[in-house]
C-alpha cells in the first residue's frame, strides 16, 4: 500500500511541489525584506546555575514576527542558510544581543552561530570588530555551534574556534547527544561547555537506559572538566535529576521561557534582590 502511494506521488504531487517552491520563494523574499527592516530580533532565555539557583547567563534566540504570525527559527534559519542571508542575519542577531546584554552587568551571553558563518573567512574579524565597537568584554560571550560543522569542515571550524578563543570568547557544543559527535570532539576542538540536547534530557522520563546514558555522558564530560548545561528542563523532577547528575547549568521552560529584553531585566532585578 505504501508503495502504491509512493509511486502515485511522482505524478499527482507535481503541481503541489510547484506550489511549495513558490511558497518558499515568497518566504525568502519576505525574509530578505524583514532583514533589511531589522525585523529579525533576539529574545533571551535565562540560564540558571544549579549550585546558586541564580541566573548566570542568557541564550539569545532569533525571532521573526510577520503580519500573519511568527515563523520558527527551525524554518527561517535553514532558509537564510540556503539563500545566502545567514551571515547578515547572524551578525545582526549578535550585534543586537550584545547591545542588550551590555546593560546586564557581567551576565554571560550565548549566541547561536551557523556553520556557514563559522566557515566564512571574514567571521573572526567581524566578531572582534563588533566587540571592540560595543566595548563588550569577550569573556562574557559564548558562541554555540552544532556538531555538523566539525564533521563537514573540521579544519575551518578549528581555525575559527582557536582564533576567537584567543580573545577570550568561549564555545559551547549545542544539542549534544542527538547526533554523532563524540565526547572526544569536545576536547579536540577546545569546547568550553557541552549543551545536552533536550531529547536526552527527556529520555529520563522513559523507562529503560535513558538515565544511564545521560549520567554516563555527563560524568565523562565532567571528567574532562567540561561543564554541562541541560536544555529543555520543564519539570522539577528533571531539574533535580540533572543537577544530581552533575550539570552546573539548567535551561528550560521551568526556569524561564525565551523573553524580551525588558521582561528579562525585571527577572534579573528580582534575581539579584533574592540573593
Ligand atoms: P537551540 O540553540 O538548541 O535553542 C534551544 C531551543 O529550545 C529554542 O528553540 C528554545 O526556545 C527551546 N527551548 C528552551 N527551553 C525549552 C523547554 O523547556 N522545552 C521545549 N520544548 N523547548 C525549549 P527555538 O527558539 O525555536 O530555536 C530553535 C533552534 O533554532 C535553536 O536551537 C538554534 O539551533 C536555532 N536558532 C535560534 N536562533 C538562532 C540564531 O540567532 N542563529 C542561528 N544560527 N540559529 C538559531
Ligand atoms: Mg543554542
Ligand atoms: Mg540546543
Ligand atoms: Mg537545537
């Protein structure tokens, strides 16, 4: 039965494919326009220390609000990558995140970087120039990258990482545990932090080997002196388990959703008063 539908598709779906292509082209045009109008903006999600329970940093996440609704980063980031807009989009997000975070004392700032940006020969220079212009302490900045680029362009990735690290910028390996990256890669490329993918965190809730794999992974990273952030923490139970397993930072809806700068500032104030 599946085969029948599969074969039928090649004929019956051509007009729809065409429509899909048109839709993507339209979306690409809208993204180009939104970018030119500075309508792609970051929101910020708090990172909380498991030992102090206080906010120790934020992750910037890009948002695109159109007249008809919001488009998810999982849609517009790949689109920007395919259509040559990611370098500009990425630098704009980095610039506006740095401007906002400049008001937040010594709070750490994490920004996601696309593999395409990291492999762009002008990237290092661009980031350094931006930090200088904004007088932003490089040691406050962490760049988050996913493992794909370590496999597709290991030499370029290593070069960019090594040179940005000399300025004091830190690197986090994002979404660890949902792909092929090994713990060894953390060390080889000089990562300062591992971010456990939420699929791994959620594996805790299934019966079976999930929690064993999780605690072994955290223990290995810790043995290499690489601190671990757990992503996607939604329940008290997860927060407690991940803290006990050795994560020094938690991120997730339980501790705070991604939010605008003003809302975050209120949270930071409250957090400091509670100390
Ligand atoms: P990421 O870097 O792994 O970011 C974490 C994602 O998990 C964010 O999704 C965040 O909203 C979501 N999240 C956080 N806590 C929870 C939770 O407790 N439960 C659930 N279900 N989700 C949670 P978002 O904002 O949709 O971003 C998706 C991905 O898009 C990011 O994953 C990142 O890979 C990419 N992205 C976002 N902004 C940028 C950017 O400025 N540049 C680049 N290159 N990529 C970006
Ligand atoms: Mg990230
Ligand atoms: Mg992640
Ligand atoms: Mg992700």
